[in-house]
């Protein structure tokens, strides 16, 4: 697989004010002292990552979590200073920070903006206060509005809002109210996902005990249709099966993932992918700090991705994009003809009306978007 020097970096900040009931991400409730020691460890790891790979000036940086805005202004400044100390950024680089409503203030946002952050992503999930309680979220809709105003006042002109549907007790009507409230704000980007009940979460336990009642599948399909129609009617471009953007505001960092391009990663539990090798960092925060203090990289798992699996990943991730995957791009990436490798699978889904094939490439049909997981599974050997 041909790879250019890597120019994207993901940084994981694992701290949250509380753990949401559906969340299986690497996140912890912690103290300011532990956060400072974590930043010491992150500084050491960033130095090691910068030295480890052939890289170009960074085109995209993404601070994810957890909730990176759990840091106070001083810690936020430290976080940004270490990024600039160890990496150079390309002109016009996209630098994103995830935030939760209620965790931002003018001083913190001033610091982030001053050091080059130009995109915020708020985990709103819903504008329905009852649903937010059911999800274990700490914020309410008023905090969404307050945080939004603070972010706009700080000069942020590219803001993503995360939205969830298929939630316990949610109906098409209550989702419609949330969509209206969200569209009234007019964010530049929206990520809208259906709830997945993940193993190891309270939701998983409750679901298996019959204590978590989710909308029926038909209602969830209706919700997805409503989401798509609402954003398209409001002038958003649906460019990925769960993502909608105003012109010029597609997430450049997430497109690195969907195009199966390399990216470096740092922080506890972070996943990176460089030179055809996936790596995973130590999730446990004390062990992460300990390992970096000893001068070692905190990588606990590496996997060299075989050529066939790289091709499968390119197909599955590429088909998440509404434009799909071109034959030229596949050939350039893998020095192979897409039809020689996946012709039978492509033909089968084309016959079923789930894939559209033209002289340019392949993409999901309208029907295929609703059955995307079945299509993706078909490309796995």
C-alpha cells in the first residue's frame, strides 16, 4: 500500500465529568493533579511520536476524548504548546477539539483559538432534557445554548454538533423537535448517529436485563430518513452516511479515516495507523503515565495489516462516503484493479440494488445507505 509522509494526528484526552450510560470510549473521572501528570506523559509521548515517523507538516489534528475541555485554561494552553513544540502545522491546517456543553468558558476558548484551534465539536446528542438524563449526560439544553453563544463570541466559525437517535423512549416526533432546535442554531457540521448498545456499558447490562426499551427497528429507520431529509432540506451536504456539512465545512480529519489514510495517535487508549501498521496505546491512565515516565512509548498492541485486509478497509471505509470510491483511487492505493479483487461482491450488491457502479467507481445507492452494514460485511473475507 503506497503511503505518503503522514500529516494527521489524533490526540486522546481521556477525562470526563462523568461516564455516560452508553459510552464505551476510554474515559475517566479524575482530578486536576492527575490531569497535570497525564500532560507530562503526553508531552513525552508526543516527542517520541514526532521522532518515530516520516511526516509532513500536519494538515489535520483532532483532540478527542473523553472531553478535552475538562482541562482548565492553563492545562489547555500546555496541551496546545506541546503540540506546537513537537509538530509543525501546515498553513490552513484543520485543528479540532471535542467539547461537552457546560465545559467551555471564554478564557479557555480564547487560549484554544490563540493556538490555532479552528473547529469545535460539541457532544449535544439531544435537545430533550428527559432524554439527556436517560443517557447519563450532565448538561441540559440551556447549557447547549450557553456554550454555543460562548463559542460564537470567541470567534469560532466552524462548529460541529453531535446528535444521537434511536434513543430509549425517543419517538419520531421528539426527534423532530430536536432537529428543529439544532437547525435553528445553524451549526456548520452535524454528525448524527443511531445509538449502538456497546458491551461493557450500563446500557448493555440494562438491555440484557430487559430494562432498556429502545424504539423498534422500523421507527429507527424512520428517524434516519427524517435526519437525512431535514439536513438536506436545510442546505447541508450529506457527504458520509452519518455526517452533514455546509459548503466548505466537511471534516478533513475524519476523511483521513474514511479514505484509509495514515494517521499518528497519542494519548491513553489512542489508535494510530502508519506504514500499514495499526497500533493501540495503553488505556489505563496510571500505567500510561508510568510507561512514558520510563521513557518508553505506551504502545500495547501492534498489527501489521495484510494487503488483502488493507483493500477491504479501503472498500468499507470508502463506501461510507456518499461519493463512494473511485477505481482510480483504489488502483493508485493498492496497485490493483478493484474488480479483480472484489468483482463478485460488487456484482452481487449491484444486482440487489445496494451498490451503484459507473465508469468512475462504486457507491452506495439510496437503499444501500440504509443497509450499509450488510454491504460492508460482504467485503470481509
